[in-house]
C-alpha cells in the first residue's frame, strides 16, 4: 500500500503545501503544485529542504546554495545547456550530486543537477517520479510512494 504524505495544515511545519494557480482562460484547467519538506542526506550531512514535485520538469534539481551542508558536487564531463520555461532561454549546468532523500520515512536516492540561483530549494522531476513510482494526488494533496518499490532487490 502506498504511503501518502498529506497536508498537515500546520503551515511552516512538516507537510505538503498545495498551491493552485488559476489562469484566466476559459479553456484552461487549474494547475496544482505539491511542495513537501523532505530530509536530504549526503556525505557531508543532512538537511530538510522544501521540495517541489514537478512532473513537467524532466530531471531533478537542487539549488547550489543548499549543497554546502550536504554533498560535494561532481563536475560533468561537458556542460549541459537546458531549456527553461522562457522561450529561447537556457541555463548551463556543470555539476551534479547523488543524494538520499526520505518521503514518509521511505528512503529513496537519485541524481540531482546542481542549478545556481534555482527558485526552489529542490525539485523532484519526472525521471525521479517514474523511477520510484511516486504518485502525485492533487485531489487529496498527497505524495504517495510504495515502500516495496524502495527495497533493494538482489537477484
């Protein structure tokens, strides 16, 4: 059974925050964004970060400013130019990190691109959502992860 993370209604504490953006277009549907305070763990320590779950972002990212207490970034062989939501605008990424993170006490791990001046502390993108079969339930303000998926499988 998936373990859901739920909005606790305690604002500022541990929990999920639901933001709804309504676009003034009669054909547009409201967009929902889930943000959850997660514990990230690296070789240098651990830190709670408010993490945006974004199925529209291909890859997971972390703000460079958050890494000092967590992990030493690894330089990429080549700089990656990634498109942003602004047409014709690209950012250059030259570093990555591998970090553990917890959703409702379920340990997960993935690679995060290091983005200078990222508007969020961390972003969980589609690749991570698919890898760990994380489900976003906007109707009930839940982030669901099945603990069985996170178990190390040895064959």
